[in-house]
C-alpha cells in the first residue's frame, strides 16, 4: 500500500491524476486538523495513535503498514505547507520514545519493523534555490528520522507541472 499526503484543494488531485490507484490511501485536508500539543500521549496513553480525535491521529499506524509515503506539498519557506507539516508532527507516534544511533546521530527507534520509501513532490512558483536546498535537506533528515529506505524529492514550478512526475503515482 502507498500513502499520499497532499495539500491540494478539493478536486485538484483528481484533475491531475484522474486514474489514481484505489490502492493508495489518501490523506487530505477534509476537515480541520488540530495542532500537536506535545503531550506525548501517542507514546504513553495510546501508543502509536495521537490522543487528539480529529480524524488525523492514525496516520502513523497507516505508515507502519505502507510501502511508500508520497507527499505533495507547496514549498513554504523551504519547508512543507502547514497542513503537511501538521500531519507529520501529529504522527510522531510512528516512532518510539526510545533512542538509537543512525548515521552517527541520535534518533528515535522505529515502532514498526516495516520500512517505507519517501517520495516528495514539492511545488511553488518563485521558489528560490535556497528554499529548494533547505527542503531537500529536510526530506533527507525526515527520511533518517523516520528510518525510510529511500528519501527523494522533486520540484515542480506549479501544480500544473506535477503531471510530468506521474510515474510516482
């Protein structure tokens, strides 16, 4: 299974990918997402799931079963869009509160044995090379932190350029 997290407005995803596979679990902003409050309930009270009940707290479990996480996000100051960032923050329960060493750095241990591939499609016009470099470094860092098998990022000037990257979906 693949998981797709995206910040496109309603209908844009289907316009870009009218034949998107039904095998892909899509996470989109259908309702308001609440911000992570840093309570660590996802580690202590409800292991692997966020304690905030707004429909977005079980993405960590879904990632634990997936083969690939695909993110389509507008570039915001060298990072992900607020919605995508919020989804990633809210699913820290994908990891355990214990530490391990990866790439000579301290990271959290993985809760799940299965590892997934991370593919990011970042879009935005008037994005500087510095913003692209910053996002590329962020994707690599997220990949190390989430213990993925292969992080990658590609850039599109606008959402209309995303279909050129169709092979990911």
